[in-house]
C-alpha cells in the first residue's frame, strides 16, 4: 500500500509537472498562425478600444486617456529579466501592468510580491501559455483559474484582467478568439488587448524597439512589451531610453486600470483562494524539484549500472585467467578424503530421491546424511525405503538451520557439503567443490547452481539471472575476497570452521548468507568454484518466486545488519564489510529502490520529453545487459539461446525483483518479522541413470582435479530418467 501511494503520488507530480512545462510553453507571438473568420465579432469591438468588458452579454470597450501610455509586459515573471525591468521602472517612477504566466508565478512568487509591493498591476496570461482558441472550454477555464490561484498564493491578490496569449489588436480578433473572450467574461474577466507592439520579442535591436514603442500621435496607447520568454536585454535597454524620452515629450504612464478608469481590478484574495494558491505553488515547486532530482538519480543510476557492468566483466575475465593458471598448479595436493554431505529435508518427497541418487553417483567418496525436519509427506520413509547407503536422522520440525546443525553434529568427516533437498549434483561436483580446501586458508566454497526447469519465460528468466547475476557477482566477490553468500543449494565448508562460529545461526531468514559472512569475519577465505555444478529447481510461478525472493532479500538485509560491524574491522572481515557489504548495499538495495523512479521517469520522458532519446538510452542499457549475458553464458559454458528473452525480462521479471527489494526494505524499516517462506516442489528433477553402489563398498579414490571449467562442453539442463 505504501509503495502504491508513493508511486501514485510520484506519477501525479510528474504528470502535473509535465503538463505545466512541456505541453505548451512560451513561444514568439508570430507562431499563432493565420487569422480565421471574424463574422461573429461585433463591429463596436473590432473597431473599439483595447479593453473589452461584458463580452458575453453587452460588450463595450474602453481606450486609454490621450497622451497616456499603459505599459504592459507579458510572459513573466523571469528571474533574470523581470527584476531588471522593475529596476528601470522604479528609477523612472513608472507603474506598469504585468500579465503573468501561472507556471512562472509558481516558480518565482517573490517577484510577484515585489510587483504588488511596488504598485504595479497584475493580470492573467494563462497557466502554460497555450493558444486558448485551440483548447476545449473546460481547459480554457482551467488555464485561467490555475493562474488566478497561483497569483493568490504568491501575492495574496486576485485580478480581473486577462490577456490571452498570441492576442494583439481588436482588428485581429477572429470568431474563435471572440468565443474565448466571451467565456472569460462569463467568469468575470476583462480582456486587455494592445494598440501598439514594441516587437521586442523579435530582438531587432534597441533602436528599433524604441522606434516601434514610440507613439505616432497623441492618442493613448496600451503598449506591449515582454519581461520573459527569452533574452530581454534589448527590452531593458530600450526601456531605459524610452521612458525618459516619452516623459520629456509630455506622455504620462499608468496601469491599465488607471489608464481607462477601471475601479480596482486587483483585489485582496480570499483565505480559501490564498491557501489553495499556496498549495498549488508548493505542488509545482515540489514537482520541479522531483523532476530535477529524478533526472540526477536516473543519470546516476545509469552511470552506476554501466560502471558495475564494466567492473563485473573485467573481474570475471581476470578471475577466469587466474583459474586457468590455478588449473595447472591446483590449490595444492588433491583432496581425496571422504566428505559428509548434509541434506536438510522438509516435505521434499518430490525431489529427495533424485538428490540422493545424484550424490551417490559422485566420483568422490561421500557420507550422506538426510536430516528430516518433521516432514509430513513421508520424506524420511521414502529415503529409507530406497535401501541406499544413506543415514536418515529424524527430528521434530525446528527449521533448516536446526536441521543443518543436527547433520553437522552427526558428520564424521572434516569437510562438509550442504545440499538442498531439491538439488541434483553432477557426478564430479563434490570432487571439484572440495579441491580448494587444499589451501588451509579456505573455510568455505561456493558451487555453481543452475536452473533445471528452464521451460517457459519464467524459467528462462531465472536461468539468465543465475548465470548473469549470481555467477558473475560471485566471480567478482571471489577476486575481491569478500564472498557474502555460499548458496544453500551447493556449498562446502570446513567442519571445524563451522563449529568455531557456533554452527548455523537461525536469527536470519538467509542462513547461508549469515553463515558465510560469519566465516569471513572469523578470517576464513570463501571462494567460488564454477566447475562444481548442481541443478536446482526454481519457482515455477510468480507467486512462488515472489515468496522465495522476498525471503532471500529480507534475510540478506538481516544478515547485512547483523554483520555491519565488519565495516570497521580489518583483515578478511574488513574486506567483507568495505567491499562485499557496500556492494550489496549499493547494487542490491539502493539501486533497486531507485528502479521504479527511473522507470516512471522514463515514461515521463516518453510522453513529455524526447521519446527518441529515451528509447535510445533504453536500447543502450539493453545492449550492455546483452553483452554481459553473452560473456557470462560463455564463461558458464551455456548456450546463449535463452538471451532472446532478455528484453522481455526488463519489463516483467526485473520489475518483480525490484518490488521484492522495496517490500523487503519497507518490512525491515517497519520492524516486522517475516515468516519462513517454503517453496513448493514440482518434482522436475530426476536421478541420473548410474549403477547403484553396494552398501558396504567404498567409492573409488577420486581422480586428480580436472582441467579448468572453461574447457568443458557447453552445459544444458541434464536429461534425467
């Protein structure tokens, strides 16, 4: 609910900001187009004065007094030019009338207050400067009403003066223009046109502006100039010359109201209008700030994403080279001793047989312990009925960490491999994953988990995530010696190292991440062995995927908070804190939190900005993702075919993963406690066809380590029988 409220609020702010700043805009007066028919314009208006009242009922007009100039300025206020215009007017003791654009008023309310304080008159020039004749009646009223509210909020006054954008003299009125004036009159507005145009919007030069603004006779004039909408330096310079010259010739200056004898067109605003106007100004200013901030964040997120891609790819390439060298020298003497494999199981009857048989097919001696954690589907009975050399331990339901600790206590080997009950090992996986323990500094090894149920888009997307996201990151973590997670599906540990940290903790929902971080903080090195391949069953529905990733993400946040002290430690713990934790915080927490903002802003750009630019940026991002995918699939020996679904992944799967992070963060900030979310098993894993070992026989000694994983043939999901 909170996320929905934030998304709706953000979208509304961007829609308001987009409409007010990009749907229309201040453009030169000449763009108004050719004049239409004027059959409905009354003759007394077409040939009358520039101030038109009661257009909807009994129209009448008024002219300025002889030798009186009502100086008017359109399109402001502008933070650069309006203050300079006001300074010139003040030095010459002249009061003018400013027809204001609502969006400009909201952006610079202090200038409107200055106008009122210095005795100038205020008029409405619409909210976004559209051609009112091209708008529907409701939109015309909205444009005028919102401008009135902005003025009321900025200066505490209201005005009955209106000048439609792109209007000029009475003779230029068309039938459409007349309908606009009639509607405005029904709303209580008096329209102010012009009799003389300084044409400063053309920027023809100061002398020409002065000449165009100088009256040809003694008639009163309503003179049009501009204090915004572009470079108005010529206007300011022309005013400094024009005002004293006209005064010397006997002309006087007045506001529009004074020039035609109107009775106080500007009045104090009511409390309601003032408060609504202030709220409107705050909303628009907040929208402007949001757009600026989101623009900065979008570019920052893009830069960080590209930087991450470069760093991860460079690290992966270096990791590959190091492993090639290590393949010739190995970690040390081959590790050939027996290994205990612990399989925690809770209602795993759908896949436990395949998991156990794959472990027994290993080319390395293994002791298999299945810990049944109070299953209600006969998991333990099923394993015992197989008649295989597997030890089954039953216990009351206490959770996965307790099951792992039970297996750890029963283990007879120094090296322990932990396996999920929905995972099938390749025959060489156990042998390969324990070879790094030849280095006495290594306390844990992460294997390479692959998705077996790759059918359908959801399966392909998770396959891509495992290969591109998880495994590329693990290569980087291995190189930086800050591995934060050994996955529960395929991980190996020194038993003494686990006992040294008190076993598997149950204080977080990500026991594998918590366990790995604890080992790092104790000074153990944790490495990644991509050649140790296990096949795992991924969620087959969006709801199941959501539950699984919600638990993973929330548990990771718990583990990060629990081990935050690593940030200030030295040695291996410091590497975890200042490299691993900061990486997780930046790319798995903060960046996903920004993702919805970036997506919403991208939609904003498609509607209100340059859609070609936005689409181009999206394609550039997609190309970066595709290059990462191709390289990651090559490193993992995978066929790149599933990458065709990568563009679709950006629209659905990526959003889901980001929402998982957001909900996890909200849950953590709110202090809620998330329950364990168990994934439904589908039984898509099957045991490989191999000869079953005799119960009393010992497996053959393990062969020497195989060459680097890069020399293997491409991996496909195994065909289990």
